[in-house]
């Protein structure tokens, strides 16, 4: 498989932007370290809830080999968190299956901002790295079938 010909797109939430920007940087660095493109197209949407629709449109219109969805949902005082997290995950899974494309779930679902900072920072547990590695693994898997 020619890694230089693999097209990856990133779709990222603007909400909790400092956290998400760190996830984007980690994702790009992971692509570079694994020999893939270092300048993926990046699309930004208002929040995590908008990710599934955006990812679906990027899949259909841009035809990438994989998409990395990045966002950060931090629990608040109301049940709003549960609805957003559930529907975002469900929507991204549905897009992946309907469009037959790997979609990385790099959406943090944290109880506190401190957890979000930890999961977007240096070291293990960074969801930008993990979701990018998952997409790359699935691209390789599908190419080898």
C-alpha cells in the first residue's frame, strides 16, 4: 500500500477549541510519524453534535480513505452531556457503516476539563493519537482484504 496516496481528512469541533486544537496537532503528528500525509484537509464545525453530518458530507464529497472526528464534550450540571455524547457516537458509527469508510472517534467525553486536558496532552491516552491510529489500522485492514 502506497501511504503517500492515502487521503485522510480531519473534521473537528470548534467548541472547547483549545482542547480540540491539541487533538488536531496530535493527529497530524501521528500521521507524519506513520508515513502518511502531513497536511490533511481539516474541516471545522460548531460542536460535537454537528460532527456526524459534517463527516458524512466530507465522506461523500471529498472521498477520503479515512476521516478522523475530533471534539471534546465536558459534563456539565445538566443531562445535556449524555444526549450529545450518545448521539455524536451513534451518528459517527452510522456514517462509517453507511459510507463504508473508517471514521476515528476522537471525541473526548470527560467529566471535568482537567480530564479533557489530560486526554488531549502529551503521552498515552491522547485521543487524537488513538483515533488516528485506529483509522490508519482500519485503512490497512480494508486494503488487505
